[in-house]
C-alpha cells in the first residue's frame, strides 16, 4: 500500500505529469458518463468532456498553488523560529 508521503513526493517531482494525468482521466470520465447518460453526438461529447477536464485542471492548479503558498509560508515561519 502506498504511503501518502510517497505520493506527495512523486507529485512534487512530476507536477506536469500529474496534472496531465488528471486532465486525461477527467476527459475519460466525462466521456464515459456522457456516453451512458446523454444522447449527444460524439463531437458534442468531446467538447463537453474537454470543458469538464479544463475545469478540473483549473481546480487542481488552484489547489497546487495554494499548497505551494502554504509550504513556502510554513518554511519561512520555521526559519524565523
């Protein structure tokens, strides 16, 4: 079983790969969901899947930025003490 520290260190070293993997999985999940639930043409499914994946990517990037700010703030705080 993976430890959370191992996952965090891998993501820290491979940020772009992690974000790309999330984007691809978002596209796949959205395509699978829309194929099962809605009677849209394939071109519209792809457009909607891309929009959902972009929104997911923005959320992940925002979270990464907040985490980076938190890490930096904590490191600066520890240097002061």
